[in-house]
């Protein structure tokens, strides 16, 4: 069953995976349903880069998520959906029901012109229909591109155009806590500039009034009444595209990370089962949104491949109050709970009685993902939520890695707060120094790379293969570079120390500083901006923006409001700066490069030792910035 049951077995599996990676993964892959087996397990070249797993094999991932469970667990709950409003009923979809809903949705897509290989954008609230739409795309061999429904019309437009999607699936609106988000009108705005879109399919969720454009927009419920629920799965090649998911890097616009069918499937299931030590009757809940990779792999694919019951939550952790997560854990007797450090810190800051009034006795395993978890949050999670009896798996991975890479296996691997501990079998991490030399031995620190392919790794960046090569495979020859710094302690345990590039991680959301700068620059009074991250108690990192204005005689409160509005329009509310400082100049070298190191130090409030500023064009700007820093 591909499950590791002891730490000794982990070490054996790990050695085997390094000694004979192809034999190792062939054995794991053997447990799935393939239409045709592979001729060759792996072919790779990190210079190209080109990575192919299970070559020549044919499959459909939805047959593995759904059809193959029907005979023995057709009546088992696949998706357990908890609505935003606790007074609305939750929904349980059995594997049988989910299968037929996915097939019906797939038929709706086909009726509306979708074909194998088309890109379909999903811009939806966390309703069961989002998971169903995701699987429906996979059913017919269309590539899904899920865009988190908190992104702006501009972001949505960019993503639709980059992948030339022909269909967008959305909803009239979405509920998030006390708010409703007008999703359809955001889509309408985006579609003004999306020539490739032929159809938008609209779920009725909030019931608010929306404009339906004849010939373009159709209601999902009306379309569903015109189809049946029989839809044979499209036969896919192992290396056919399964999905594209956009993520930010240190430069340029967000890029579409491409994942393919066979390898992603094998790794999603294997990592899910082992990291969480999933057992047959477990109720598993990952609190992410399907708009992020965590939701793709560990709400939808991983759990369904394993035949698990996966909880999907529409709302937010603080609605109607900050006890909602714990409420849901008790209500649905959740056994495995997987969330982000930012949520833990936010809830830790609330009245502890909101935790204490819940039993939380069904919990067996806790997980953390998205950013480094600080020790204080780790201990609170361990003591107050896990009651000291639930192992915490601190899972390190990325959109690009497709699945969890470094993490304890729950209950098997010894834990160390703030450490992601050990690599999963099949994962060969290494640390490199500034010159690109591998740092061997323990008690060392460096940049984290992976030196051997794994099944769910990124294959390309959509429409721009060279960018994939530049960003991930050029910094260190023959290695995949993660962008993270990392320490390996005396026991060989890994601790991720954070990004070493111009990517910041705000509440587990990833942004390029350049991307936020470009958004702020669109404000008419802004000449130039520099954005850096700084430590933030709840968000992990906050966004600090330094802006040079044309007219410096501005009402700062109004200016901040306007910048927030601009950033919200261009990226989304999640990218709003936490602090904005108006400056007359930025610390630049004679060649015109902004010395971000200095700006970071000032933003951190650490102005005592700014290091060497002698190479600056005008060192006096540093004094001015220091004096005006917003350091409350
Ligand atoms: C970046 C990837 C895939 C998870 C969701 C975020 C940071 C992620 C951890 C962790 C320390 C972590 C890294 C990574 N990160 N998990 N357990 N400990 N840092 O996916 O948006 O692709 O971001 O998140 O910096 O590079 P993502």
C-alpha cells in the first residue's frame, strides 16, 4: 500500500530511493490504474531542462481519484463541505456522487466547446463545484488553471491571456466571512481584454444579480439540466499537461507552473499517505484554498487518490468568530488537520477560551505549510490544539515541487520545532554555497537545491520554457534551485530559513517585490518605488514600500488609501503594503542598482549597523530614510 510504518522503514525506503530511483518509483506507480504501463520510468536532463516520468504510459487521473474507488468505497464520503455560514447545512458527497457530478460537469464543458488540451480558467469560491470543475477538466483532458478568487480583474486577465484559456468557470459571487465578493463582475471586467475566452460558465452561489452576456455567459445549473452523468475518461499520456498554476517569482509577471499527469499523480498520493500517515477512516482537513498548490495537491488530488474523506471549507478562520476552525474540527471529528502558520498565529492572538471550549479530541495529526513556523506558534499549536499528543508535520514544498518535499512523517520522524526535518523518499536535497559548490556534512547552511528529479516536479513555465530554465536550472548547474535558504543541523535535519531572492511570503502568499513595485508605480503621483519584506507578527512577512513622489506635499493618509486601492486593483487586496514611506531618494549604487539590503534593515528597525554604504551614489538618502522610517 506504499505506506511507511516506522522510522527504520523510512530510512530503508530512503536509501532504496537513492540507490535505485527508477525501481523505487516504478513500484509506487504500480498501485495505480493505468490504461497502459510505461516503457521507461524516467528520462531527464536538468540543463534543457527536460524531465519525463513514466514515459509512454497512458492514464486518466480522475479514474484513479474516483472510478477505482467505486466498487469498494462508492458510498464513502469523498468531499465533506462546510459552508461559510455555520447555519447553512454542510454537504457530504460520496465517491459515487462525486463521480457522477464530475462526469456531468465534464459533459457541460464539452457541450460548451471544451476539448482535450484546452486551457480552462477556474475563478471560483470554495464550493464543492470548484473541486468538481477541477476534476471535470482532468476528466476530459483539459488543462485547468485555477486562479484564487481573491485576485483582481487585472491579475485574472493576465493569467487567462498567458494561457489563452477558452472557457472561464466562475460564480455570481462568493461568501467570505461577513463579506460577499462579486466574482462575476470581476470576471466581466477581466473579459473586456481576454479575446480567447468564448464561454463563461456561472455557478449560482450568492444569488445576487449579475449581467449575463448572451452568446458568452451560461448558467451552470441550466447547463447541467441538459447533460447526463456518463463521461468516459479521456486517455492521457503520462507527460500530458494536467494543470497550470500561476505563482510569483523575483522578476516579471507571475509565471504558469506546469504539472503533468502521471508523475504528479504518483507523488501526490504517496506524499499524502506517508506524511500524514493517513488511515482508512480518517477525516482529513486542509484549510487552504484550491486556488493555491496546497489545495490542488492536498485538498483535491492527494486525498481523493488515497480514497480519503477530504473536508472543504468555504469560509475564513475568524467567522463568525475565531473559534470556527476548532468548531469544525469537533463538528466533523477531524483526525488530520493541515493549516498555515499565519492562521495559527492569528488564532493564537485571540481569546484562548475560543479554543478551550472545544474538545479537539478527534485530532491525531497536525500539519503546517507555506512559511517557516516560529517556535512560539509551534508550541501553541502543539499544546493548545494538539494537547501534546499530535505530531506536527512542518511540510516544506513549493508550487513548483507539486508535493511535500521535506517533512516529518507523522509519528515516525522525531520532531524539532521550526525544522521541516527530513526529505521524503525520492527527494535528494543539497545545500550549495555562493560559488555553487555543494556543502557536504552536517551543521551547515546554504542555498537549498534538489539534485535529482522527482515525479511531481515542474516541467516548464507555460509558454516560456526559457524562463523555467533561467529561474530554476541556471543558478547552479545540474541542480533545481528552490530560492530558499536552509540549515542542516548536526543530525542532518533541515530547517528552511526563508527566501534568498526577491520573493516575499506574506501570510503564506508569495509575491515578487518587483510585482508589487510595478503596481504601486501605476499611481500617478509615484516616480519610483522599492518594496521589501520585514518580519510581521501575524503575517510572517509584511510589505514595506518606499515611494518617491512627484508631488511630495501630499496627505499621507489619503496617499496610503490610494496606493492600497491601486494595488488592490492591479494584484488584489492580499498584496496591499503594510507600511508606506515617502522618500526623496532610494539608496542606489553608482550603476543604479537599489541596495535592498539597506532598505530591509531599515524596515526591520535595525538601523544601528547598515554595513558599507560607501558605494552609494548619494549616502545622504540613507539618513533621510532612517529618520522617516515608519517603525511603530
Ligand atoms: C515557498 C513556496 C507549497 C506550500 C504553499 C506555498 C515557503 C513553504 C514552508 C515551510 C518554511 C516554507 C518557502 C517556499 N515555504 N512551506 N514548511 N517552512 N518555508 O507554496 O506559494 O509556492 O511558496 O513558501 O519559502 O519556497 P508557494
